[in-house]
């Protein structure tokens, strides 16, 4: 706008046509045009002091009665062009730019054109993807440098030809079938002698150019690529911030113009994150440059670098047609694109032409040289920035906001800070911070927190807001402040990077065992002394007593040892001393082992002062009034008295423990009032939930640190993420358990939860992360709750009948099931068999029930080809019905290559034992097993039906007769069974029972779900 009119230098404000006269704080242009662009001053509009500021200054609202200069606007005058303006085009053709155009009035002849009418709403262009590669090209081979796609175009199906739409979508591009769709067409005629001067095209990058350090490319590509990835949420960015980050160094967010380019990006990601099957990948998304953020762009997709949108690779399962998801990510697991909200925090990929140098970031005011101290270099920036901005600037130089690990390092920083500014009490940002609703401090460079220097009186409280830590220039004392405060800051860089946390090596336990009362774990024996008479001791006394026991006060080397100790705490009430102390002014283990792991509670270490001024210097495992922090470490006065943990090495002469660690896979695990089973099969969150429910269990909930610690031990051997029962499928930030338990205990990974709508998994280190619920992860954790608790949706206050003959009933949800798979009979005989037991032939109403039945069929897979379904075709209704006359609303049909029509009264139906899909065929000469189904009656109703009120005598007669009949049936059954065994050979019927611990206990083995179990048919 500043190029349109001349504004005198003495004019500071000018009226424009934006106002909210009609509706306060609802602004509109005075000429009625749409408001598609604004440039408000920060914190505007604000209707200042409610003074009816209803008109606009330089994007600041002011009262309309204020006298100001103004800018006027009127429509431009359009003159009628003469015949000479045709630039030599033939009669009937129109000139524009370098070509003449002719609009046809007749439709192009295509196959089946009459089926699609002749309304003339579309016009063919020369853009097409005939090879169905997803790459659109011009028919004459010209490069696609401009696109103008309609909403959600090109569509998710690859291939087709492009038309121009009319009406409301005037001029926008859409993809149509090249053969079956009819449209008018537009012809173009080139005028080579009359080509006017056009803007210079962007230079094509050279194939021979080089890439900057840290960037990658391939010989057949003209660009270099770099993936920006961090485990920390605060280093992830929104789409706009990621785009800005790329542009600051002269690059752009990734655009993709071909299959080859995308294959190389996939190769680059696999080099960084490792190649694995998609279902075993944790969800990981990266911003790319595709977006539809332009309010005047009719919601069409465009690349942020201006490249034409000629190639697309959207994931079919994410067809988001709303106007909220306007930016696109590349999904690492599927290597396809997903549209999401632009303000989501993600990693990103930048793209740079070969031969281009990286722009050096502008260095804010500060020391121009890095100052070396020991093994690190430091730079002091007097320029004021928020904590987040300061951290970002440090990363430009391969550094982080400084961490501090010793009194010597603190003294070095203080000496240099005092030289930098005249204000001696100036605060400087350092790298210590917390996450929202967390309170645990960590360094931004991922180093361990082993030293603190809090100012006297500082109290570490948990806050809903993120906390960031500063240090003073005089004494180097620390405090926390809102992270949006602008302060100078200190960057620190080293030649080494902190590796991400990895699983401790699970070496075989050393030979030997532990003395009585000592608890074995890996290569150590732990002894907990607490709650007994005389067991509370000062830290020094605890250390000495451990030595008396030929041991030492405990050293916790990794999260597995921590999880083991936490799992044995439920019956202990006091805090427990461990060997960590800062008697040498920084925290270290008493026995000299290097500090490789910390587990501080929120706000710790706090270095509170006692009345005599001595520092708190000893660490204890928290087991106090805030149970959600149980197992974490707190620093306390060493003179306080608490319980303690001792450790010794295993004794070679003693027998080893009976339960080895890690736990054997695929076995039911018992802890306190619950038992667990780890399922090992790639599955989505919903599939995992269904599979757990087929075992009368649920995806596990986690309600306290003890349970969390035990499951951390249980999943260690998996080394892969496992689904748990926490989800937020409706969106928002509120996650809930399937069991409706509260979420008072959480164990999120740093920076989680990251997504508005997601499901939750536990990684191999026990922390929780979010992923898309449709992602396939390698397994899940089921929970069989054995404690009497409130009724959940899978609990039923009813029971199944006792076994009658060979009919052993298995409960599931509202029904009981009896499996007769050792026999193969016709469908009519199957109905008679079930009626004898009071039930009906199997019906299946949903996927959960289908999985339950198929899981049990696996026990009999070698003996049967499946089981009958109680289904038939009704000529009257013209549809399939179950035997109880209810419609078949759920199905799981396999592919039918031959046989009778599905809708035939002569067809019979069954479920396959091998894969759980349904089959059909002629009712003659087919034999299947039988599964009977019976509604679970309330126990009180059963009793009432058997014993009418005030009928004791009748009851005695009925029961006596019933008992006699049972005896006769048993005798006949045993006789026939013995005869059958003699004719057919011995057979052990290992019928499945969920409560079985004998032969049926084999069903506690891991459940391997077939690839088609969820009706995944090709």
C-alpha cells in the first residue's frame, strides 16, 4: 500500500475503510468487500476504554469522531480496446500474454458422453497424469510452474485429466477421468513473433552443485535436503515457524515434484530413524511446504516455495475436508501426506538448491568470540530475548542455552557475566526449565541435573505454566521466571552430543543368589530397611549400617533398577535414603560410580537451607504425602531420619532366584490385584482394545507409580511401543482411561501429550507418548483385574450354567458359549445339538465377538474346518437374518470364488477356523463344528426359576429327579465316550478356559491375530 500513494512525513495516522459500526468488534470494509487480509498492530483491535473505537488507523482502531487524514479509493476506468489490441489474433480468438485463445461451443466426443449430460460446466486443459504416477504434466512437456486447484484437488486417486470449473468454482482446476468424463475445451495458439517480455524464470539449480555441511542430496536431484528433528517438544515448531526457520537460512520447507524426489526423502529419513515395517514405526510427522492458508486461494493446495502442485501423495485414511487442517505433514510410518492444523508442533524438512550457501544468522549484540572453559565454549548475548527465542538462537551456532554442573563452572560464568553489563543484578537465561503441569527441572542440552544454586528462599512449586530459570550476574543465584520475559542469555557448545536414553544392556544375571530378606534384581541384591523399630536413621547412620551388612547404601544406575525398587514400595510408608549426596558441592554417588541416571521429583533438588545454614545434601526416594511422586528423588537434610536401601552383589554360593528377569514373554504376569498379558502383534489401538476384550480383559489403565514401575519392568524385553488404555479420540487435551478411572497419575514423556486427538502407548522405557489411533504398533498390554472394584462396561453381574454333559460354557459379555469342535455335523443337526442345551447356533453381532470366537477356534484348528453360523436368507424380507429373526448388520465375508449366490435360501453359512472370515456354500454334504450361544441370566433369576416361593417339597422332588437324570446321562455319556475312544484313538480335548491353569492354560500363550482378522480384504 505504501507504493500506491505518497504519504507526507508529518502524517502519522490515516483513515481506511475498516470499521465495526454495525456490530461492535466485528469489522468490515465500508465498500462491502470481504475482509481477507489484516495487519493489526499488536494487541489490536481493542476498542480502547470502550470508547467505541470503530474506525481504523494503521491497523489500530480509533473513535470515528477523531479528526484524521484519509485515503480514498475508486474503481479504475477500463477503456474499450480497439481491434488493434488483438495483437494479430485471428477473428474469434482472444489475445492474452503470449498467446491467442479460442473457446469451443461443442463438446468433445468421449465414450459414454450421454451418461454425463452436456451442461458445459467444465473445460478440458492440457494438464494430465495418464500414467497414474501422481505427477501431473502439460501435454506439450512444459514445466508445471503454476497451479490453481479446487478444494482438495487433485483427488486422492492418482491419474486423470484436468478441467477448469465454472460457477462458484470459476477457473479452479479439478481432476476427471480422461475417458468417461465429457467437457468442453479451450484451444491455445502460440504467437511466437509477438512474445512480450515476461518476468524472468527462476534459475534451474545445477545437478553438479554441492550441498552445505549437514545437508544431503543425490546425483539426479537439483536440491539439498535436511531433516530437523528433536525429542524435545519445545524445539518442534508450528508450520509458520518451521517455514520461517527454513527461510532464515535461505531454504524452503520441502516441496515434492516427483516420485523420485519423494523416494530420496524417504531414504534420508530411513537413514536417520532406521528402516522398519510401517506398523512398528512410532508415529513421526514432519512439516512440508504444502498448505492452503491463503484466504483468497479458494482452499486450493499450494507449495510455499511457489512450485506448481503437480504431484500428490495424500494418505487415503486422512481425507480431512474441513477448513481447519490447512497444512501438511509427511508421515514417517506410511511415507504419505496428512493434512493437520497449522499450529501443531512438529519436526520439519528444509530444501535448498544445490550450490547455494547457507545464510548465516544475524548475530545479536554480544561477545563476538566464544570463550573456552574446560571442554566447552560459551557466548554471552546482551540482546534480550524470550527463553524460547534464546534457545533457538543458540541452536543456530550448534549450541544450547548453558547448563551448569559444578561450582567451578558457575564461578566462570559469574566472572564473565559481570564484565558484560553495567547492571550487576541483571538476570540471564540458562538452559534449566520445566514443562507445563510437570515441575521437574531438566537442562535443554539433555545433560543430567547434578548441581543447583537456587537463591535463598526459592520454593519450587508445580505450575500450570512452563518455568524457565535465570541466574544473577553477581552471585550466580538461580530463580525461575515466566518464559516470555526478555532477558540476555548464555549459549554453550561442546564437541560431544548427549546420546538419547537407551535401554540398559540386559546381560544375564550373575551366578549366585541373595541372602534371606534380600531381593534379587539383575546383578544386585537390594535390602529395604523401613517402618520397623529402630529402622529410621540419618543418612550417615544408614550408610554405616549398610556397611555392617557387608553392603553399601544403594546406587541406582538406571531406570530399571529404579522401577524395581518402586515396585516393592506398596507396603512401605517412609522415604528411603539412597547413596546420592552433594557433600562435594555437586550430586554424586557415595561409592564413586559416575552419575548416569537421575529421577528427581518436581522442584528437586531444591537446596533448601536449615536453621544453621547447612545445605541439604542427601537424596531420598520419595514415599510421602503426594503419592503421584512416589519413587522420585528428593534432596533432604542429611540429619533427618528415614528408611534406607542397601545393596550387595549376588553371592555365588547361593542358589539363584526362581523368577528370572526380564519376565518370560507371552505369559500372564501377576502383580498386586491385577494380572497382565502382553500381546505381540502389529495392531491399531482399536484392534488392541477389541483383542483384549475377547479375553475378558481390557487395555490396561495405570493408576499409580507402583503399577507403572511393574509394567516398565514387564515391557523391557519388548523394546518396542505397546498400546495402553488411555485415549482422547474426541479431541481436546483431556485424556481418559477405558475404565473411567481418574488420571491423577501420569507418566508422560517429555513434551507429551502433543496431539489434540490421539491414543497413548508405553515405550520400552515406560514413558507414555501419543500416536494416531489408526497407527499399527507392535503390541499392547491387557489387564485382568482380579480385585472387586466398580462395575465396568465389560463386567456382568450374571453367570453361565454349570456344565451339562460335554457342554462347558464360557462367558463373554452378555452371553455364554459352548464349543463342540470335536464333532462335524450338518447345519440341521447343529441346531438340534444347541437346543438340547437350551441355546442356539452361534450368531455374531460385531467385530469384538468375531475375534472372541475365532480366538477360541484356534485351539481346535487341527480338528475342524470351522463352525456353523445361525444365519439364513429370508425370501420374504429379501435379506439375511439370524435365527432369532434379527437382521445381519455385521459381516466378515471372505472372497467367494465360486458357489451359490450369497442371497439364496439354499445356502448355509459358517465361520472359518483358520482365519475367522465367513464362508457360504450348499447345505448338502458339508460338515462343520458347532458353537452354541446362550444368554447369561441373572443369578437371582436362575434361583427364582428353579425354586418357586414356598415350594420346598416340590423343590426336593424336582431336584431329586434332576439329579437322577443327570446320573443317567453321565453313565450313558461315559459309555459312549469310552466306545468312541476305542474306535478313534485317544484324544485330549484341551477346551479353552480363561480361568484355567491346567492344560487349558496354554491359551494364555500370546495371541497372534491374522492379517485379515479385521476384515482387511483385497
